[in-house]
C-alpha cells in the first residue's frame, strides 16, 4: 500500500521532496475549486508532472491521507522507470520541477532548507544514475552540485560518487583500499 506511513507533519520533506513516498496519481482527489487554485498538470514536464502537482498541492492545500485502502494499483512485467532508458530523463525532469517550485517553497515554508536538502538528495541520486551508465563527466557534475548545495552537510555518498567519477577505476580502488586501511588502523603497505 502506497504511500507508506508516516504521512504526518514531516511527510513533505521526508516523503514527498525525497521522492521516497510518492502518492500515485489515482490516490488523490481534489475539489474542482482547489485544482483551479493550484493549476493542473504542467505539460512542460515530460515525466515528473505528477511530482510537480503534488508539491504545489501540498504547499498550497495541505492535503492529508486517510488510513484505509481506497484504490489498488496493478504491478507486473510492464516497463517501469527502473527498467527503461527514460530514467535519466526522469531525473532531469524532477530537477526541473525542484527548480520551478523553489520560489513557491521558499515563500510558503519561509526557508530554503527543505528545498536544499531535497536538491542534495536528488543531485546525489542523479550522480549515481550517471555513474551506473558510465557517464563519469555528468556524474562528477551532479555529485559536485550536491556537495556545493549541501554547504558542508551533503551526504557522504555525494563525495564518494564525485571521487569515483573523477578518478580512474584503478586509482579509485587504490584510494578506497587506502582509506579502509587507515580506518582499520593498519599501517600503509605503500610506505617503506
């Protein structure tokens, strides 16, 4: 059953902006007047128009979930986002949604913090998507964007992806091995 709890006061940042607990399009209903107030789907976004709608709706309407199952979604062998080549395009679309809604979030929430934390998570995830596709330059760009936007509080994996993207595989493996030796307290085998 999705979205999974908690869907409480922290849901906006921990669920919606982190893209961890998104409602399906068929689970939310709005009064026509509310939909007119926030606007419908933005056709500018090819794959993330639902995220854009949910962000605008949460900020402007403060909707809530009921604790009972009212709809069921079929799962099966149809092509999902994780199995098709549109994953990079979807991530880029999500980034455009974040950029598009940043002023609204800042205005309604009184802070750039939730947007910044969501952007850091998104950019770090996008860096991994690019790394897994062998696109090291793009991975380095988005890992660096996460580190810069995080202002010292970026996820550790953003630094890891940045190093993996800019170092050759052999140098990255050597660096990881050296760090592990230091962490374990073993003497550096390279010293003579």
